[in-house]
């Protein structure tokens, strides 16, 4: 080997060493960041539970006897407490997903009961808005069982319905499809809002991709979490125009074969 080649080899080895050190440093930094996020989120929930719990008690008990202004203030505390819990749960989810801790527990469940879960979970959000929502017929779903993570899929539907409500204005219409197919569960949430421009249809699944203003109560974490849950199920998610060529349709296919890991 000539001296040149030897020198080049030494330089390459040094560079390789430097890159390896840099890589370890970044991995460590990422771990610290994620753990910090998880710990802070956790510590935030304890005092919040007390704020929500006590305002709950006040609203249920003395709510009727409070002066109008005090009741307004109390409702605002209660509402914002819930909004904060939602945000913190999103943060916790995202940080645990980054740590690779999100686990899917597949168990058989009844789709009629799942629909009831989704309706119960989203009713408080939907009933305060003016959107009109079309649900699947519960009689067609009851007695049909699939194998997937029911709690996580409920989280998926709540996120999608929250978006559908949020991005449609007065006169908004939203429709929900929950449909078992052979070895697959199809979930669709469509709305007649502004839709998602084609060039953004990948980007919206990235964390913090929110395009909205604070007025919209956005964190930009919802779809990232939805995507992570779908990925864990080895499913697919796509965003298209709504059925009538307007608005937005989010389509999810979840494999439900029993032989999946
Ligand atoms: N139904 C929808 N209609 C129009 N745009 C949507 C819809 N759902 C999601 N988006 C777009 O995707 C972005 C990311 O959504 P998401 O992750 O749920 O965050 P957030 O709801 O906090 O804004 C939104 O800010 C919005 O730009
Ligand atoms: Mg959202």
C-alpha cells in the first residue's frame, strides 16, 4: 500500500469514529428528551385531576345555586381542564410511542359495542357543535366480532371525529363507516369541510404538523398518534376527497386475521 492510501485509511477510520460518537450522542439526547417528556406529562396529570375532579363536584352539587358569572367561570375551568388532559394524554402517547413502548393488545370484540363506545366517547364533543353526524346502523354491527385493540381503535375514531367536527363549520356533515370485511376492518370518517390539499396528505401524519391557529384547539399530534396505532396494527391509512368529491375522507384498513402477531 502506498503512503497515500494508508493516510486516507487513517483519515477514514477517524471519521468513522467521530460519526459513531455523534450517533451515540444523538441517541442519548433523544432518549433523555423522550423520558423527560414522559415524566413531565405524568406529573402534570396529578394536579389536573384534582382541578377537574373538584370542578366536577361543584358543577354537580352547587352548580345550580351559583350566580351566573361564577357558573360561567367554573364551566371554563372544567372545559379547559379537560382540554389540557387531552393534550397531555397526546403528549404521553407520543413520547411512549417514540420509546417504542406502544403495544397493541389484540382481543376479540363486538363491533356493535365498539360503535356504542365511539358514540359515548365523542358525544360530549359532537353535541356542543352544530355538525350533523351519520352513524352506521348498530343492528348490522351487533354480533359481529373482530380481533384488534379496541381501546386504541376507539382513540383513532375519537381523534378523527374531533378533526371532522373541528374543520367543518356550521352546517357541517360527518359520516362514519365501521365495516367488517374478510380479514379486515374498514373504518372511514368523512366530512364536508375544506378537505386536505393533495400536497399535504403525507405531511399531516407527522407530529406537530398542525396547519391551524390556536383558535382551533390544535396540537398537531392527533393524526401522528392515529398513524402510529394503525401502523402497530399493520394497517393502512389514507386521506382522500369525500365521497361526493368534496371535503375529506380518512380511510383505515385494519387486518384482523387471527394469525397476526
Ligand atoms: N377532517 C379534516 N379536514 C381538513 N383538514 C384536516 C382534517 N383532519 C386533519 N386535517 C389537517 O391535518 C392537520 C393535523 O391534524 P391533527 O394531527 O389531528 O392535528 P390538530 O387536530 O391538532 O390540528 C390539521 O391541522 C389539519 O390541517
Ligand atoms: Mg386533531
